[in-house]
C-alpha cells in the first residue's frame, strides 16, 4: 500500500508532551483524507518516551517508531526519519506542538494544487518565542545573509513538507552536519510557503540549551561558507601590521633612550595577539573537524529499532 504522506517527528525526552501530540496530530492527519504514516524518531530518549510510543502504536496503526541507539541531535534525528519515511510527501514536525499539526493539511493541499516540491512553514507570528530567541534569530539571519546565504527562508524552521524527489535529493547528500533548513532551499526545488502562528511549547522543557544553539549556528555557517577562514586571514594581516608598527615604535623609543617599564603595553600586545591566534585556530578547527567526521564516513545516527520491520516480522535488533 502506498503512503501519501509521512510525518517525521523527532523526539528527545518528550514523554510529557507526547499524549498532547497524539491527541492533536491524529485527528489532524485523519482529517486530511490522505493515507499517512507518522515516523516518530526517538532520539535516544532516557525518559518514558519509548514506552509511551510502544503503547500508542498498538492503537494507532499508522504510527511507526524508529529508535536511535544514542542521542544524535535534532537534525540527525530528522535525517534518520527522512531516510526511512516512505510517503510521496514527507513533512517534518517538532514534537512539542510549537508548530500546529493542523497546518499539515494546508501544506499538502498547496503542494498538490501548485505542484511545488517544498512547502515551508513560515512563522508569521513569533510572539510566543522568548525575546532572546527572536533577537538572536534575527541577528543570526542577518549575519548569514551578509555571508552570502541568500536562499534561506527567513523565519522558517524545520516545519516543512517535501516531495519524494526532494527527500531523495536530501538523503543523497553525504554531508554530516547538515542543517536542513539551509540545505533544502539550496537544492532549488520549486517551493511555496504557508504562514502559521508559532505557539508555546505544550509541555516539557526545550531541548535546545545555549550550547546546542551555538552548535547549530556554527554548523549553519561552516556548512555553506568559508568566509570565517578569510576572517582568520584578515585577523592575521591586521595583527601583522600592528606588530610591525609596534616594532618600529619600540626601536625608535630604544634609540631615543625612552624605554620605560612598559608593562601595560607588553601585556596588552601579548594578550591581544594570543586572542587573535586562538580565534583563528578555533576557526580552522571547525573546518578540520568537519573534514575529520566526513572522512571517518560513519553515519550520523544509528537506527537501533524500526517498528515497521517488526511488523513485517523480519529480524531487528532492539
Ligand atoms: N530534539 C531531538 N533531539 C535532540 C534535541 C531535540 O530529537 O537532541 C527534538 C525535540 O524533541 C523536539 C525538536 O527536536 O521535537 C525541537 O526541539 P525543542 O522544541 O526542544 O527546540 P526549541 O523549539 O526549543 O528550539
Ligand atoms: Mg520547540
């Protein structure tokens, strides 16, 4: 039986929100009239998420459960779901109900009516996000644009619908640290967007602490731009010129017998040069790190369990 719509839902410790999600997602999908599957990707949850998923699966045949062996992160969890989903269209949706599932019907309709491959969910109202999240997002998009990332949809997160062709193109990318919201627009498929109101998290806590936000930002930039490497070069040039000026100054002062204790200038010079060097080494490290993980060629996630395989009564490891 062919499936018209797959909905990939990454979840990491989402036991609190899961009952609310099922309560809203199921009628929303039943209402589309399309045949569908929900691919719940349990991203190595440590709470009751896997237990609850197994329970829901018994009464909701369209629910398919993938379990990753360890926490692989939001983007990798979505990638796993995309690799396993079988639908003609595949949507991705966060588990926390910040993105209303009712919009899925509209996305599917737009994709079919307009014949587009990608339908982005665009947050037309972000008042539910914290001021810090909104401010940092705006500054970040401005930075990305100035670095030449022009294809990205502003205010589009990971709520989107993709055609099978798009999903195949995404799955074929070997890139590891891919940030899908930038990778998908860059593929250049015909697209449309649907506006929606972003709501507050229905239950549980955000799984995106500051450190993860920083990681996503660094992956976003290093994923398409080598401009930071050039920044390192410019820092080097600037530092070099400053060093030559300082050298001339020191020699002149020496010749005029004006050598003073000079502790402050020494410390400032050493500290600032040290800081610039550390920054540049750090930037280099980010790119070397990307190459390292790419060369290892390991998958960015391990699927430990697929309920669909179990349904077919084939061998699986749990
Ligand atoms: N998530 C995940 N793996 C992780 C972190 C998050 O699968 O390592 C999921 C999470 O369960 C949720 C989605 O990614 O469904 C978005 O995370 P969250 O809502 O915590 O992020 P925020 O909306 O606060 O940016
Ligand atoms: Mg959220």
